[in-house]
């Protein structure tokens, strides 16, 4: 699909290279088209952008990221077919879910609270739709992308308000990126076309074009993953009625920071628990071991144990404790 032309920069533009860097050629053409000293460069740049878009719309150019390619007649016919591919309902949303939650956030479904290493599962949503199985009583992480129908409505005030729903949640609003929708649809349409046109009767030239398209589509998915990772790192985070100023620079670390804040402010005494057992059975075994030990064993245990947690036993903090109805005999059974 791409033919080497030996083009090394704007000086060779008159040779009609097979590929051009969109940003680079725009800057060069703006300078080339100046006919007056005080000409408006922004207006010229807009006109050049519109011209390139017309060429792309007429399938004379094919765009991949920030690089556009001139097409041969055969390549043009194939690209027209790709543009006419109909995507199934929900295909874009499904791909977004995969890229954001499975690839960028690595399939994370729970958060381990730093204070006591207790695991908190969370449900996931993208543009208002649930992603994967939803668990009762779990936390919620919701991502809002520029492709959401109601994206324009979600100003800061509404995001803060929505972050209080479901007893508090992490709402992540991505900034608008024009290239996201374009690259997403190109990836899906190209993949669908290649899956439905790959028979053994193709001409060698067509097979070569298909091979180039498949290779470019793999690179497009990588670009999409990097783009979404950058968007998540630079996104606005709204947590439990607050617009949170995230200090982390990576998407996984940013989500961790937001979940720490959500847990600390939703369960504000959770940090009092310094040790949390995996199961109730493990906790019962420890209590039984203490009750069964003799005086020497309990003294040894007292020496080895950390100083009592003052936050967990101070009646001024947790109030007066009511007598328990569980007898020591029942614990020793």
C-alpha cells in the first residue's frame, strides 16, 4: 500500500511523494502559499486542512495517524469498499471497553486499600454502559469518553454531582480528541473488511494490499491504546463529590489514587483496621488460638503483638462498645 519514494522532507514535495506527514506538510504549504507579508497563516492553514480532508473524502489519500498516503487506483477501490463497511451496533463501544479496561488498565477489577491491604472489588462502566459482570455492593469506576452521546452535557458541575451517585464513585472524563473516533472506526472497518474478503482467489497485488492493510491496522490498535493511555493520564477525575487533583502521571497510578480517595472518604474508619483476614474462618481461628493458650502463651503473644490500635479501641472515637453475645465457650467449640 505504501511505496517508497525517497522523500526526506518538504523540499521534495514537488516530486509527489507516496506518503506525507500531515502536520509537516501543512506547515510547509502555509509558508509556500503566502502571497502577502501580512497574510493570515491561520486562515491558510484551515484552507489547507479542508483541502486535505476533501482529498481523503474522495479516497485519493488514506490517512494513518499523522501520515497520509497517496493511493493507486487499485488501493483507491479497496479503500472505498472499506469506507462503505457497515459496523454492527455497539462495535465501537465494545472496542473502547477492551482498550480502556483490558489493555490500558490491564483488566483490573479490584483495588487493595493501602491502610490494611483489604481488597475492594469495583464495577466498570464506559459512557454509561456496564462493562463485564456487575457485582452487588462493589465500588464503581465510570469512564466518559468524547464518543458518548451526552459528552457535551458533562461539564465539571454535573460530573461532581454524578460522582455522588451509587454511594460515591470514580468518574473519569476524558478530554476531547478528534482522532479517537476516526482511528477507532478505521480500525473496525478495516478489520471487518479483511475478515470478509480474505479468499484464495485474490490477485497477488490485492493480497499485498491486504497484507499492508492488516499490518497498518495492528499499528493503528497500538496507537489507539497509547492515545487512550495518554487521555486517561490527562483526564479529569471526580470522586465522591470532589474534583480530584491527581498527582500520578500514569493511568494505573491515577486510578489507584482515585480509588484510595474514594475508599478513605466512603469508609472513613476503614483505616482503623490494621489487619484484615481473608475469610471469617481465619479470624475465628486466631481468636480460638488466643483463648486456648495458657498464661505463658498469652504473655508471649502480648510481647510479640504490636501495641494496641488506639483508634480502634478509644471510646471517644468509636463510642461505647456494647456487650457481646458471643461466649468464650462458643469460640472454643
